C-alpha cells in the first residue's frame, strides 16, 4: 500500500502542503452582487476581494464567503489601454489586515465575460502568483487565491503558506435552486434512469442528472425522517447521509417507515440503509449511528448539498441551524407537536421551514428562542430521552408523512428548481386536525440573531 505524505522541505523548512481542491461557497444574493460588479466592463476590467471562512473536509478545503469588497475607484491606479486593471499596494494591505481580523482567507475575483471556459491570461497568472505567494504567508493555514468567472463556469488557483496548493473545484451558489460553476460548463444531460422516466417528464430533462449528483443528509430517521429517506430514495438522490444514534423500539413501529418487528434492537440508520438500497442499489448511503453534533456527522455534513432536520428537540435544532449558517448549507426543518386531553386530540401543529443563507433562519423566527431552549431544559433535562420510563410524545404516522412529503418537495426544488421560483425558502404551518398547510408571514433576517452572527464562519470563531 502506498502512503501519501506531504513533501518535506529542506534545511528546516515547513512541510509542503499536499494539493487539495477548493470549493468556494457563496450565498446567491451576494454572488449576484459580485457578478454585477466584475462583469460590468464598460470602463474596463473590474475586480474585488472575497473574505472567506475556512472549513476542512477530508478530501478538499471549503471557503465560505463572509464579505465582498470591490476595488474602489480611489484605489485604482490604472485601467491601461486594454482590459488589465491595476490598483494600489495600499489597498492590498488593507485587505490583508481585514482578512487577518476575521481570520479569513482572501480570494481575488474578476471576470472574462463571454468565455464559456475561462482561462487565466499570462498577466492573470503572474499577478496572482506574486500576490498570493506573499499574502498566503501573512494568512497562515488558509488557502487564498484568485478565481475568474466566465459564462456559467469558473476557474481558480490557490496558495497556502507561500506555496501553490490546489485548484478550484467549483463555485457553489447557494440559493433556490443550488447552482455549480465548474471549470468547464456543465451542459450535459445525462440519460434518464428508466425508473425515473415519469418524474423526468414532470420536472425536466436535466433533473435526473442533478439529483444523481446531489448529496442530502437526514438527521433523525424515525418518524418524519424515515418518510423523507424513502421519498428521497424514490426521487433518485445520488448520496444520502442518515444520522441517528437510536435503536428501533416497539413504539417506533407505528410511525417508522421501513421498520418491522424483526428490526427491534437494530440501529435505525441500518434500517434506513436497507430501505434505501432496496429502492435503488446505486444510491450511496452513509450511516452515522450517532447523535449530531458528533465528529463524524460534522465531517460528513460539510460536503452535502442540503440538510433535512427531523429532530424532536429545540436544542438539536439550535445546533443544526448554527451549523447550516456557518457552512452555508440549506436547511429543511420539519416538526410536529400533538396535544391531547387523554381521550381526544386537542391540537396537532407542525412546521416546515426552508432556510437558505439569504433568508431568515430558525433563530430569526418564532420557533427557536432563549426562552424556548430554557423551558425545554427544565422539562427535558439532559438524559431525559435515554430514560426508558419517560413518556414519549404523541405521534401519528400520516401527519408525519404529510410534512415529510413537503420536505422532500423542498429538497427537490432546491436541487432542480422545479417550482420555477414560486416556492423557495420560507415558513409553513401545518394543522393536522384541519389538514391545512399554510404559508407563514414573510420573515426577515433578525438583527442580533446569534446564529446569523456566525454566518460563513466555517471552522473558525
């Protein structure tokens, strides 16, 4: 077996980092602002800097965009006779100071409009190498570099600690729908899988390819989560990450899709794997039989396209919501609360929430608050859910299934854009007695939201 080690320098120099591809992840609204600036070439070339949080994954580095700072007119020293832009060293110094304040990576962005597959010019390559060989030493441990936007494609190179370390894998534009800007335009329409012919007829010829390349995580796979896993498998997702630390109990059999009496004592994630692969053996299933936020789950979730939360506590939602804000991952959350008087159902209320980086998060709205978290801690102290004598919450499989179906539709829209912009992010309330799913009043990002304050921080503080 060959082992790969980072090459060691000579005469006491630091080891040379292994080449690692880089994914740049950016909110859709901010990406539109970046493009609006760098693609406006009426006065010549334009450029600017992105300041990015860093996330480390096993096989690549993730840069999550925190700030965009276009190069202002007063910093530009020359537009030249051609497209080449020049600006002051003082502005570069200001960007380095700001990046250091945020403990962020620094990425230079400009555009080659009209180029379907952008290629850096000799001037682009020379300047990026000069700038980031030096700048990356001043921002240690953070891959910094330059990217060029073309028409639906992007290319780039990165340096770390003074050395070239990797190339751009993709720019991930996080909105509804999700979009990838790859080094080469992605126009191919893969042949539809025969079992998905009817779905492809409904939502478009590219839907099968988009779904096959997508990865979705489901956290909590008993009630609503098992429905979600089943429907995502039928929809043809390429990779599913199932996260749950519990085993199947007899009380789960009334609401856990795919579980039978023979599964008592089995891991819930194992039951989900069996159900998913029975639907489609080509789906890659990653089981994480632990509770979030364990180390395995955090590592896996950094690389998924969407997270679906089907958890039964505010504390778990708080942690998932914060993770999604830090790494710019869309979140679909469902939950159900049923109250009875001992003989009859009094109310059955649920929610469906779809969160993107440009929309209100769970902490911005009425669902999560300091008061709700404190009350839950009193009612359900640590270890409560491990107590076999603790009363379980009332649940009805069909009501869970209603919310789960809409969660699966939300995932479908995030990946394929099938709704044509009429769905997107938002909040919906569900009344299980009346059978109503109703859009909630539009919510804005809340000033002072503790989760939004950590947006795009990645692994950092």
